[in-house]
């Protein structure tokens, strides 16, 4: 175990996360890649990329607005245009930006009338900065953009190219402090799963589970619970990828995916449980799901490719889907950092023909799924891991090597109720030879 778990406070007697180093190393990495590219400057509207470059954050309410933006020119420091008074706040509290934090606003996803000229204002601001640095004729890489802003940039004579790949490449290898933050985020989910395990019982609804998990995470210091998948009972297969208000019942399978952010760094972390007991079909499905996950984890090391890993996983047709697109993300892997689903991607849909090489310092999640033979149960497990120099280390620690049974243990006149049993009682009595005995008793009563 080489990856340490620290407290969440900053202290003077122990180095935990060094935030100045975090900011400097992230910015240095993207500057280096930008210098080596054919792009003259990067213009970013995606909040995760803005945070990576500028170390600024104004709340998750802004993450889908494309309103704030940063320009990183070649051989220079980033300039940040932010939402109203946030720009002044950065000047006061973000000394690494200082006067390079400025007020600026885009179109709010079209909420502002085109006649207001916000798109043109953004484009003019960018043109001025490029001209000052002799970069106006160089390509500008953009990660995500509103179409009016794109058209306005082009009208200013700016050549726009794809900047997403450069940013994804920068974020591919995690620094020491990024790994510490990712590990801390997983620690918080460990705690949420422990509370959830104790909470589940018949009558509890999926949405209540989501509320419990969210409270645990926010109490521990999460800045954003991005989502909690809570899937139970007949909803388990096929996977709907959204929670509901369904109530848990005895014998239900239930799986969860907890996605949250701690200081920007995220988790993607599935676990599967059963409520009270599990059918044999569910037990078998869990074992299969765990096996195909374990053979993938055991194969992870620097130099292996994503194609090598996905070859170990079953084809879509083997678990009830017509093709890999229809089964996408069920046997899956993806990078995790300031967002979920970063590079590298592991999927039979793309990785066999376009493999990516696994490198030390990558952090990603591997997740597998297996439907049970009963047609409605299913297992889903996910582990988040860090690639080390000779293998990997799993940083999701809530137990998952075997199927966990939540809820109270039931007792009968003859002893504890088995935790492997069918959800319909008569199938259990028949399997144990009791049904025939009961029938004879009934016949005897009728004859009497």
C-alpha cells in the first residue's frame, strides 16, 4: 500500500495535499504540451479545463453554462474571464492570477439576445490578446463552445481547431497531489457505502438511498455530489442508469454508483448488494461479474494497452446485446480526474481498433456488469485504481470480493433463514423437500 490516506484539513505538522504544487504542476504540464503542439493558444469554456489551467471554481451551478472562459497563449500565463463579481474575488483571493482575472461573460447558452453582442464581445477579447502576442494567425484550440461564439471568432479571422485532445492529454497522467485528492474522494465514498449498507431494508426507497449517500458525502466535505445511481429489483436488468422511487423488497438485488467531487477530483464507484437474501442466479451473476473485473485488474501495468484489457471481457452478444454500441459502458473503463470519463477509455466498441497504452500515474475506473439467468437480477461492480510502476493499486476499499447481504438476519423455527434463497417462498420449501411433506399433511387433514 503506497498511496496514503490523510485527514481532510490542512495542518502545519504533516504535508498532505500541497495545493501550490498542484496548481503549478498542472499548469506546467499543459504549457509544455501546448508548446510542443501546432496550436498557438488554448481557449477553454469547459469548467474542468478552466479549473485545471487557472485553479478557479465558482460552484457547480455554472458547469453547464459555458459562460466563463480562459485563454492560455503560448509562452505566457493564462487569462481568466469570469462571471461578474467572481472576477474580482479571484483578484483578491487567487494571487496566482491577480490582474489576469477579468470580468467577461458569454451568451449563457443563448439566453441573452444575439443583438446584445455577447458572442462578438468574447471574440473581440480573444482577438486583442492574440494580437498583442503575435498569435492572431496561429490556430486556437477550443474544448467546447457555443455556436454564436464560434462564428464570432471566425469572423475575427481566428482559426479554430479542436483543443479537447490536448487538454485530455494533459490530464491523462496525474500528479502526486491529484492522486491524493482522488484517494481522499474514494475514502469518502467508502464511508457512504458503509452507511448505506446499514440503512437498506425492505420499504426503503431508491431516492432515500440517494439522499443518505449525499448527506454523508457533504458532511465529510464533498463539494458536489454529481450523481448517485440507485438501481434495485426488476430495474437491474437492463441497467437504466437513473434512480427512481422504487421501494426495496426482500430478496432484491440493488446496485449503486456514487459520483462526487472532492476539491474537484471525482469518483465513479459501483457496489452491488442484496436485501436479506440472494437467489442462486444472483449469486452466480455476481461471481461472473467479479471474475471478469478481476482478470482485468490483474492485467493492468504500464505498457499494456486498452485493447489487451477489453479482449479479456465478454462480447456484447454473450450477455444479451446485439452489438457493442448497444452494450456500451457495461464492460467498461475510463479515466477519472477533474471529471469522470477522461482518457483512457476501455471498451470493445473502440479499444480493439484504437488502443491506448497504459502508463504509470494514470487513474481510471474499471466496471463490469453481468445479468442473472432469472432475467431481472444483475450485478455491477467497479473499482478505481492508480497505475504504479509494476502494476496497480485499487483505491476503492468498500468490500466487494463477495456479494454482501444488507438488512436484518431472519430466523425461523428451525434456525437462521438462508441468505441464498429464492424470492418466492414456495420455491425454497420445494427445494428443501418440504412441499411434498406439506401436501401429505393437507391430504391427511382432508381425510379426517
